């Protein structure tokens, strides 16, 4: 609070009764079809008595200087307010308090408002802009993980499961690719994720991806065939060959040894193990 004389508010009064109708704030819309027709405007000061108050009004500067309280825009006679003619339209009002009479001495800060006067029987008496702008809810930015997942010896990737986890190992999404291996995981909030692709009989693929500003991240991977013995270290080795041998020749074969997903365990599948022998996982997304 400044030490010097200060205009702290501007009051709209009924000039006949001196009743306070409202304080006038920047952006107010005052409806003279509802408010009394006879109005006055008064500057409220701190302290209550100052040297003088100068008013600027609709471009006249100064329009009026009042050296005796009350400090009214169009003056008063011993406290009886003169009626202010207040035409409809936009009005600008500024008031400055001074230490001395007739706008002399030190000036305090100027309180300035712009307000509108309307005459509308259907509108409220006073419309006031919300002083606190309504906070806009944050827009949840969401991106998409898109990609292609393939199995090294199969025509279809339908047996693959793609899982997305966050930094807390919470599973956020899980999907299976289309037959051609394509995946699309929309509605992913911005963040960094671990993405893993698994399929029975294949080394898993794992990677970390960051979605920023709702963008689409493209990821591709090829899983290698031959990991037939789930639970052993992720290496394609003799144990996988032995597991395979136990099911050799079977129809309706389990998918963990039927790498080409043709329903039979044949030499075609053995060739897949041979090609990938000694490979270890998890593999990385490209
Ligand atoms: Ca193995
Ligand atoms: Ca097969």
C-alpha cells in the first residue's frame, strides 16, 4: 500500500439517495434500464480525506478536480450529489489523489477503468468479467506407437504379443499384431515406455521408446526362431534342439516348436533353429 493519498475504488451511487449501487471495475457493463436513472460516481480514497482528486473522463484530462470530500465526478453541493449524465456506450474513467488541493503536491497512483453503459431491460444490472480467468484444463497429449513385428521363419505374426510398460513396470497396453505384423497402439500419453514383443518359440525383443508431443513413434522388430525351451537362459542352444527333437514329426504341434506355424514339426523348423543357433536375447527393437 503506498504511503501517499490513493484512490482505492470508484463507486456508482444513486445521486438522489447517495445509496451505493456498486463499485465500478474495469470491464463492467452497467445497465441503466435496471439501475436507477439518477447516478453519480465517487472516488473512495485512503486516507478518507486527501488534498484533492483529479478525474479524467472520456478523454477530458482533467475533467474535474475535487478538493473537498466527497470526491464526485460531477461534483456535489454540501454532500448532495449532482446527477451524472451517463449515455450508453464505452466510458473511460481515471482518478488520481493528490496531497495538495487542486491537483497539487504529490500524486498517488491512478486508478483507471473502462466500462460500458447499456440500456437493456432483459439484461442484468451489472455484468462483470470474471476477474479470475477460468483455467483451461490441460490437454492430454497422446501419441501412437506404430510398428511392424515379424517372426523370422513364419508368414504370420498373429502369435506375437506386444506389451507396453511404464517406468514403474505397470502394463499400460498389450496387443497382438495383424497377420502382416503391423501394430498400432493409439492413445498413449507422452512418456518413455518399455515395449516387449514375445512369441512362443522365439527370442523376445525389448526396447525403450519415448512419445513426445503426441507424436507417432515407429518401431520394427524381427523375432528369431528357436527358443523352444521357455525358462532357460535366452539362448538358442542344444537344449532347444532337444526340446524340438522330442516333438519332431508331430501334427497339431505346439507353437513353441512349430516356428513356421504350418501345424507340423518338420525339418523346416529344424532349419530355423540351425540358422539362429547361439543367438541370445532379448533382442533389440531396430
Ligand atoms: Ca534356449
Ligand atoms: Ca512347422
